C-alpha cells in the first residue's frame, strides 16, 4: 500500500516563543520542539512535506539591511525570502535528521528552495497591504515612502511599517521535483514563507517580485499539486472554535466544506488568525474533491498532533 502523504505547514511565529527569545539558538530550540511533534507522523508511516512561515525572520533580515544601508546594498524582498528558506530549512533539516536518527528511522531530509508563480495582474499589487519589516515613526516612514517608493501604513497603534503585495499563489514551480523526492523516500522541506514570489515576463523568463505569499495558501496549493491526502496546519489551539473567547464558545471536532464555508460567512474566524487556515484547507479539500480524491484538512496544536490523528482532538475538515 502506498504511504499517505501529509503536507505540514508550520508558522514562522512558531519559531519565536516571545520577544526575549528571538536569537538563532532560541529559534533552533523552538524548531527542535516542533520537530518532536512532527516525527511521530513519519513514525506512523506517513510521507511528509514540511512547509514553514518566515514573517518574523524576513523582518529581521530587512531590519539588518536597513541598519547596514550605509555599508552594504539592501536585500530585495524576494532574496530575503530565499535567505529564510535556506536558514529555516537548515534548522528543520538538522533537527529532523537528528530526531529521526534518535528514533532509529533512516530517512533522508532535504530542503528545497522553492519558487511560487504569481500574476502581476493580481489586485494585491494595486493595494499593497501586507506589513513587513521594522516599526518606524511616521516621519521616517514618510521619508522612505518618498525616497524609496515604499507604500506605508500605521499598524495597530504600534508604529508605521512598509507594506507590500500579498498575491494569490498560482503555481508551485518545483512541485514535480518535490513529488519525485517524496517518492524516493525523502522528507522534504519546501515552500518556505509561501515560496519566493516570481512572475514570467513576455519571454517566459522568471523574475522575482517585491511581495510575500500567504504560507497557508501556498501550502494548500502545494498539497493540491502533490495530490496529498492531508493538509495539517499546527496552530496555538487544539481545536477550532466558534464564538471564540465568549461564554458560549464551542470547540469543533469536524466540519464539512459546507459547514466551514457557512461559519466563514458568519465571521466566526479571525482575519489575522484562524480565517486563513480554514480558507486554505477549504481550498485544498475542495480541489481534491474535484479531482476525485478524498483528502482532509486538520487544524490542531503541535503537541496534540498524535492524538488528533487518532481523532481524539483537533478539528477535521472533510469533503
């Protein structure tokens, strides 16, 4: 029987425990903990493709670039995403290799720099609304707006930040190679930060663009292109809830596509938290159904992954 394939999408914020633990060694300790919850999935016989976010880490690179502007050339945003794919991928690759070895599992682990094709006609390029980089005072933000052509916005009372486009992912360019590596028995780390955003010019040549791609949407697209059986999105809670934080809060064990869509329309999920996760899984499960495949999505906390796979917890979304 062919092993089932799971795409596991770990958030970039999962590597940053708090403001006092942002160093590389601190992030690696967080990666080790994340890996300890993912390896049991491999131990249970699943093939795994691991994706990850990179929001805080890209912010660190852009901040270093700003501080060193008088000494070295700035780092373009697409290159910053590529940098984080290598650095975060290295952390996961090392931690996974060590944990697999510790458990007596012989399985190669590889990190693949991944490009995600987007469209310049995407409306997001006309309304760059995704904050990136350091917080600034308004005067500094306005100066950079004039001198560097930035778009800027005030971000939740914490200061001003640069904003960039966050277009819809159209294609994971390396998905075929990722599938081949999985078939050869590899654990693959790919699509870091949603992938490096690229477009094709009039000569079909690839060009990087100043944008960031939602990690969950890109992971869903990758899972669809790979024909995965499961899209697993670890988060800060064991289950999805309706009426979250209210006296009548209710945890959800499972949802159909129709039920999940109805809850979205009711505004039950936070735009900056649970909503993109549920939407990503909906897209994946629906596409899989159209392809004649019975795939599922699962949202749960990292520590609960094992119990969630046994249906003891977690929120499952099925066709």
